[in-house]
């Protein structure tokens, strides 16, 4: 008898929180940019203060970061901010 195991690779996708914060993005922060310029990363993510908060936009930003090939991993976190949502990549 021969056994075959198939392993499927899929990107890790962060599931949205049960309740999505409402409002606008009040702050965008980047952690761990040791060898990459923050201006470059801001251009890639296209998420900025004043944007409407949408999980789909943040997921797309993470996908764009990974497609650059400069990052082994990328994710984001959200926190309540002054007058909106603070996003940390």
C-alpha cells in the first residue's frame, strides 16, 4: 500500500476581528523597518491618515508589501486612536 500526502501552500491571511472598528485612520505606524525606507513602504501600502478604515484595504496593503519581495512576513494590527483607528504594520 502506498500513501500519498498532499500539502497545499496558501498565504497566511489575518482574519478580521469580529467587529470592525468604525471611522477613519488616525495614525499609521511601521515597526521593524531595519533595512527599508519608511517613505518607500508608505508608498507601497497606500494607507494614510484620514482614509476610511476598511479591513480589505489593510489586507491589500499587506499583500502589496509581500509582493515587493523585500519582506519575509508582513501583518498589521489595529488599535483605538485619537479620533479614529491606529494602524500598525
